[in-house]
């Protein structure tokens, strides 16, 4: 069976569980058209259903063969075209600048309150903002002003003390001059001895004045030194605080899906997703990143991942196995909403609808975090959308949830879908998809696969190995402990033509316990098993008497037979219907 290479999905291709809409841009139009199509489904058109489905499925098969040339782009930077490398480098620079400037940060979401209280709180916050400067800037300016004021005070004190010293010097000089004059006059009147004594007194007084002046100059110098040291310490402290703040801003890390931006090569993979979602327009991709980071903080994604939102929708959305290229497979089962209780529990009011959307985002977030974002690894998923018994597009609550969820997913989870497979698609949806096809890009159309009920299992087997397809979709994978595991031989697929028999042989050459499991998709055939010994005189042993298996009993049949001599086990499938049947089987031997 030919395999189709996987292609990366554009941002708009993340399809939420609540809506089988193939693209985001025509979402509203599709819903309206879906209502018209559903309303037009009259008894007269029922007769032509098979013809429409056959026509649409034939077109689908042609589309598969045409989309082979579209491949999932590489995430290895060295293998990118030069223009894409340049765009990646430019985006990394913008992100680094934003991290340095703290531009990707967002305030914590406010606590939910009644509308009046919210308005009062907003008004109070705005008033506070007008009164108070920004905390970080105000703190830095305050410290710089304090240092400047202290410098000014020190300069003024120093000038005052210098003036005082100068005045004291001048007074001393004047006093000295006066005394010298007095001494000169006394010299004429008094004896030489008296003159000598006075000269000695003057000399001593001069000496004392000089010593006092020197002490004061020393004190002023020491005070200057102390003030200078204090000022230098405060300047150093302010500088260090500034450096610490700058270091904190530069070292700030922002994570998306558990991967820090600009951390390593995994970050390149994330940035490439945003670039591809915006056709490598760097500014648009950067804006998308900023909006995503802020939305994740406002929505509280990290806390949401740990939140317990119940298990009501575990059968609506679930992951199961991998496709043939290693992509995890996510199943969206729209038919579960046929249950009125579940539908009302999910969509009956805004609170319930928002809870479901939070659960859906939580599910996707957890799934994305399990991906390996290494350049050579798989970082996209395959989505299987089961439209069997889907409520359709005519439900108003469904459309509301669709638009809300789709908008959130396309804006904040770009390029995460490698393939969108729609199965059990009603005839009107196949016709509708053909109608909107001309409005979709070739890249988008290459990700979409549609299959009606009769081709659903066969379509899944093109992309997912039958042993990994859930049993309810025609595969062999079942819950609980089973005889076969993924480590056992792969499943063999055979197409049985109408009105023919097909025999499957398991040769055995020694004593052993042969076990096998078999399934015919849609059954409505007869099945039997027997052991035929190699010896000519041996007797054939009936292992399973031939019996008709109806479609209602569709299941996987597991058998085993202990063999004591060489021979073979032969399984016979008799298809007497007018339709081809898909046969799946595998076997293994265990020692006795």
C-alpha cells in the first residue's frame, strides 16, 4: 500500500474537536453552508447518496496521488534555503531584543470580580499610576538624586569651613600685626628684657594659632575624605544595583511548550513554526510570538496543565498510537455529542462551554509538550476526525464553541498538524468539501483527506498501520492485555474480491503453539480454520468450524492451536457479497 509523505500544516489547520471545519478563514461561511446543506437533505436526494459518495471518494483518491510531491519541511537550519535562514536570524534578533527589554512579559491576570468592582479597581489603578512613577525608574532616580544632594551638601559644608579657616587666618594676622605694633611701641619705653619677653609671648601665640589652624585644616581634610569615600560607596552601590537589574532583565527566560526561547536548536524549531505560519514574514511572525506568550500568561497555561477538569470528554478526544512516519495520532470523535446529556453538559451555557474549551486546550498543550522539538525529530501530529453521527453544523452552541476554540488554537498553536483525516464523512460534507476546495491553498488542501463510511478503514490504513488503528475504526488495536504487541510481526493486508474464497496458510515445521488473529473489515463473510498435517496418512483437524460472521458482530477473532507434528494451519474466508473486503491477519509461534 503506497504511503503518502506527510506535510506540515499551516497555523489555521489545528481543528478543534467540536467542529469538522477544514480551514479557519471560511469557518463561518462553512457553518452557514453546512446548515443549508443539512436542510436540503430531503428524501429525494437519499437515492443519489451512493453516487455522490462514490464520486467524492474517487476525487479523494485522485487527490492523494496528486499530493505526493508535498513534503514536510526540514527543521535543520543548515538545510534551509538562504532566504529562510535569513528570516530565522532576523526573528532571533527581534526576540533577543524583546527579552532584553522585558517586552515579552505580561502582568498577571487579575482575580475575577463582579463588573462594578472591576471598573473601580481599574480606575483606582489608573489613579495610582498617575500619582506614582514607575517603580523601577523611580527607585533609580531617587537613589541618583540622594547621591547628588549629598555631594552638594558636602561641597557647601567644605566651602563654609574653608571660609571660616580663611577668616580665622585673617583675624590672626590682624591680631599679630596689632601686637607687633604694640611691641614696637613698648620697645621704645621699656627695657630690653621686657621686649624679649613680649616677643617670646607673641611667638608663642603665633605658634598656637598656626597649630590650631593646622588642626582645623586636617579635620576639614579628613571630613572631605570621609564624605568622598561615602559618596563613592553609594555610587558603587547604585551602579551594582543597576547591573543586577540589567542582568536580571537580560537573563529572563520565556518558555513556550516547555522550551525556552533562544535556548538551543529546539528553539529554532519553534521559531520556524511561527515563521511558516506567517509565510516567513518576520515582523508578522514576531507579533504572533508576542501575542502567544502574552496569551499563555493571561490564560494561565502552566497552571491549566495541572488543573483537574474531569474525564467527561475522554472519549471525545484521545491519542492512540502513531502513523507510519512516527507522528502521534489524535482522534476527535464528534459522534459522542449525539448523547444529549453530554451535549448539554458541554454547550448549554457559557460557563460549561468555556470549561470544555479549557479542557481541549489543556489536552492539546499536554500532547504538544510530549513532542520532541529536536530538528530531526517529529514535532507535529496527525488528527483523525470521525464524523459518524456528528450533530452537524446546524447547532448554534456548536458553532459558537467552534469559532472560539478554532481562533485560540490557530493563533497560539501554529504548524502542529501534519495531516487532517476526516472519516465516516456524510455525503453532503464530501460534496461541500469539493465546493470549497477552490478557495483553499494547495498547501492546505494537501493536508486534508476525506473518506466516506465505506472507505474509512482503508483510508486510515494508508497512513496508520492496522495494528495501531483502534478496533472501532477497523484496526486490531484494543485496550487491555493482548496476545500480540507492537513488537510482534506486522499485520498482513489482503483484499478479497467479491464472490471469492481466500485461504491463509501458516506452515509449522516443529512442535509449537501457533496463535493468530484475524479480522475482515465489515465482515459479512464465512470463516473457518483447520490443521493439515504434512504426513500423507495424517488426519485433518477442524480448528474452527466455518461460520457466517455478520457485520454487527464485527470484531477481532483470536485463535490458537498446539501442533505436535509438521503441517500447516489453513484459514478460509468466503466472501459471497458483491463488495470487496479488507482482510487483516498476523500470527506467531510459541514453544511448547
